[in-house]
């Protein structure tokens, strides 16, 4: 990838969109030995922060490439591991890992297929009987159902919520330099290699997954520091990863963000520069900001939400050209600002949530309204998710105490509801694991709740589903939660805007000043602007001895 990726509006994104569309590849997973990449990033930071924090080493790309491919095809996973250990720069190359993963992931395909879990993860992906030579383009089908693609056998683990997750590390110093720099969510990259956060200082930060995570030496975990910072001009409304993002291919490593009074920016996740811009204009030919963003599952389109309108841009064609899809036609349809999107994993259908407290289902082809769900929420919708089988839709809103599960086979029917404490207008995210069994959500009090959706009665009639587990993740509002694509890891973010406590009406006396300080000290003691990483799988031998100590620190 050339260094001019951030200067040309159509270069990088056009290439990514056209290549992905032609190959019809689902999202790639992390390299077999991601700790190599993590060490390289650390070395780069120590050596003086080059322009590319996640740029791979391509100097040895032409040396021994054919020999690597042939050896892996002959000897399988063992040969792959030995070669990667001998030359840690090989996993970062564009050509070699795609061929080496063919041998390393062939055995996992049988394991996942025997498990009988849901494999339908992308819109229109029905190619589960692909030949072996195409296996490297389908890592998600092999690893997307709870099994981890990692160098050690101990990481082929699923989520375990019989006990509280264990906090591993996090980032807190990064958000203490700016007053009230609370976070606004966190999202894992599709390949699981890094985390993206948003905060009140209008900066998007990318954190690499610490290499020590892949072993059980969790006592050595330092505080996480971002490898990239991307500053927007104003309040960030929404942000999202490119769904086919793969760290092995820098052309696919980008994300989109929308901020007030600014066009939609596409950021290069290797360099931290703007790769392209999408400029939406209203009927007065004035630049208007998108309130929500979401890439289509194949990555060829970018859906943007506006007031009673959805605009669809093509990722290979930056600029102002877009397709407008009004959600209200002749005073009929879904009104309000489109605040969130979700795509069905098995059908050509997408859902839109709006601040008018309702959700609608639309056709991906032309945006035709298929169904408008009843207005059951108390506040405007801020987040929604499809279940992996595409039969259910989960919706949650602001100042709304519940998440509703809708049965899309009977539009309008609520199967069950999930109680959570949301007392503000802040967007509180929730997330589903890839099997669709566990749903996790934070709340205004900093508590994370875990629900087992399989315990819901099949003929549910709007029953309240009790959480399987609740634990105090943060002292302040837990607004973001994201489950790792294939490892039992959780990422959470916290913080909210703090308002001064009401004081005495006689404001400037010495006693009032002392009282104000006391109130502020109480308020500051509750502030918790951090991003944390949690282990939600079975504990290994090396960590069992420290489990009680870590639990005491988190729950003190």
C-alpha cells in the first residue's frame, strides 16, 4: 500500500471495494500468530512512532514465498507454526498468510461443522461447501462459532458465564488528560486484532490486542496504549469498521466515522489518515452530517441515516453521489432521525431504528419498506442487532428500561424483554455472541448483565427474561460492550457527562465553596472514564491463583 493512500479520495477505498466485491470474501480473521504483530507494533512505538502504527513488514515478501506455500500445503499446521516462529515477519505479508492459513484451518472446519452451530454470518453467504483451495477466504465460517483461531490449543474456548469475567487490562491514563473525557463505546475489529474507541474529545483510538493475551501470563499485562489517534472536527455521531477488515491486507483496514457539520470520513487504520470522504447534501444543497453509519455485509455500500432519509454511498465511489431512500412516503412510513442500522445475516434485509421509538425492515435492493414494528419503546432507539439465524431482532433505546426481542417471522410480536437501567439519553450498546446465545449489555450504573437467550420459552409472550449473571464492570455508566469475534474476551467502555450537583442558592460564600468541593469530590469519585478488557472463558492454571485477588480489585 502506497503512502499516498490518505491523499487520494478514490484510490484505497476503490481498490478495497472492487477487490472484495470481485472475490466475494467474508471478513478475514487475525493472523495465526498475532503476538508477532503485537510485538512489532510495540517495537515501532519504542523506536519513535513511525507514520504507520500497524504497517506490516513487507521487506521479505519476495523471499521464500513459494517455499512457504509448498511447505505448508505438505506439512499442515505444524509446518506453519515452525515457519512462523523462524520468521516472525511472515505473518504480516499479504501473500504468504493467505496460503499458509489453508493448511492451518483445514482441521478446524470439521470441528465446527460437527458442532452443528449456526454458520450463516453474512448476507448471502451460503457457500459452506467450498473446496479446500477456497478455505483461506472463509475463516469466519471456521472460527465464528466460539472457537478461537490462535496458536495455542488452550484458546479454543467458548464463553463461560458461570463466574464473573476477570479483568485483564485496560486504558485509563489516556482519558485523564482531558476534563470529562468519557468514552462513548468500543468495537472490536472484524478480525479481532484491535479495538476502536470513541470519546468525548472527538478522537477515535485504535488499540492493538496485547500479545500477552495469547498466553496465561496475565500478570505481565501493562496498561494499553493506543497505536492510532484519529481526531474528528466535532462531536462524533457514529463510527463503524469495514466488515471485511483483515490486518493481513492493509487495503481492507479502514473505518468510517460521522461527526457534526462534517462529511463522512473513511480513515486508514494503518496510517490514521483520511482515505476518502462521502459528502451528503440536503435539499438546500447544504452539507449535512449522518447520524448513523453501517457498511453493508459485503462492504460495497455505506448506509447513512438522516431525518426520515437513508442515503446509500458506494465505497468504490467517494464524493457526493449517493442513492436517497426516504423512509416516509406520502406521510406513511418511519419518521424521525434514523439512529441505528442492522443487517440480517441470512436475508437481503436491513433494519433501521429511529428516534421516533420505532424500527422498520427494508429491502437491501431498493429500500422498500417491508414491515414497520409497533412503537413499544419508551425512548428513541439507539441500537439494534439481528440474531445469527436472522429470525429475531433486538432493539434498545435511550431512557428506556428494557431491550425487546422481536420475532421477525411474526412482525410485531415481542418474544421477551430484558431489563436494564438506562436513565439518560446516552447510547448504551449491547452485543450478541456469534452463536446468538448470550446477550450482554451495560447500564447507567456500570453493571454488565448477561442473558442466556436459550432459556427463554419458545412460545414466549413478552415475558421478562432474568439475567444469568450481573457484575460491576465500572463505577460509572458502562456505555459500550463488545464481544471478541472468536476469543472469550470482552471489551467495555465507561463514562458519561457529569453535571454539577445543585448547591446552595447563596453561591459565593466560603462555606458554600467548601460544600461545593465536597460535592465535587463525591462526584469525581464516581467518574470512571476507562476502557477495560475482560477474560470471559475458562481460567487457565496460571491465572487460577490470582483469580481471587483480581476479583477483589474489581469488586472492591
